[in-house]
C-alpha cells in the first residue's frame, strides 16, 4: 500500500493533512503512553494469574480460549510496532502480512503453556513501549494504515493499543469488567470505539451523550443513513463502551438504543 504525503488522515475522527499539526499529533500520542503502560500492567497481572488449565478455558469471544486472546494481544503489539516502524522510516510495514498469516499465528500460539503465553505477551508489550517512547516527534504525524482503517496518522496508534488491551482484558473473562477500567481511560476509549461506527450509510444515526466520571459529558454524532430518525442515547462511559464494542446490548443506556452492527 502506498500512501502519498498529502493523503487525508484521521485525527480523533477529524480529517487532517500530512505535515499539519505535527506537534499536536506528537503531544496527543505521548499523553496516551502512560495510560497504555498502566493498562499493560493490569493485563500482565491478570495473565500472570492464569495456569495451564485456566489459560485454555473459553474466553468471552466465540471460538477463542483465553490463550487465543493473550496471543492476539501479543501479536497486535508487534503489528503496531510495524506501523511505528513505517512512521519512523517511511517504508511501508503493514500490521500483518495477511489475514491468513495473522489467524494462523494466533491459532499456533494458543496451544502454548501459560508461562510461555505470558512471556510472549511481556516481550511483545515491551517492544511496543520501546518503539512508541523512542519514536521521533515528527514521525507521529506520518501517515500509516491499519488492518481495517484507511490512511491515518501514526499518532492514532497509542489509542489503538489502549483500546485493544482494555477491551480484550474484558474478553479474557477473568474477573475484569468494563466497570473496572480506570476513569481517566474512559474518554479516549469511547472515542476509539466510535471510529468504526462513524459515517456509515448503512448504519443507524445516533447522537450519543456519554457521562464521564468527573461529571462531564461528551456528545458524538454517528452519521448513518439506515433510517430517517436520530437515536438519542445517553449513559455512563463504561456502559457505552460495552455497547459500542458489541460486548453489551445497551440495556443500561437511556433513550432509543438501536442494535449496532458488529464492531471492527
């Protein structure tokens, strides 16, 4: 995939041009890195508590054991390092060689012992943090492309990792829920979860008002076209996050809550 320097990219859902706002892009990315580190530490604690039996029990994701989820999180860290390498060097490094290779790596990795799963996750998470903390400020504005996203700035990568860690930590079904996510993480997580639902003509129109733990609210408009009316939906950030990611039916949210298509 070739992305021109003038390609339109997304910064928190707002189009921007390559070369514009390099310092804001870097600042936005760097602010999220301590949150990614905190999320990774929580993930490490839970995965360290899995033994060979519990690691291979079912997760919340159909067809995946906890070992599948842990392996996916390790390979996702490496895939995001590829994007940071792309941003740093200007040479294309896709997240995965192919969807088939990605799936095969997860299946193969899921058969390993719990200790090996944990060590692999630790090493991959460390590689991501090193690549992110050492990325030059100018490179955060460089255009890259995710597995399911179009062109975007590398500054989006920390938010992607934060989202992967917390949502899949819930998917492990090891006693952690969306309600356990630290309050400082919820706003960027909701913003990240909204991305697949933005501007989809076949999806419902939604005005989502999220109640944040510090008594603030934020409102997003999901501009769909499946019907004429706008669904007004309000509720706590953790509940909205579960709904947006397909991990909840929205029953705890208020208003005209539609069924959303699958996330991702």
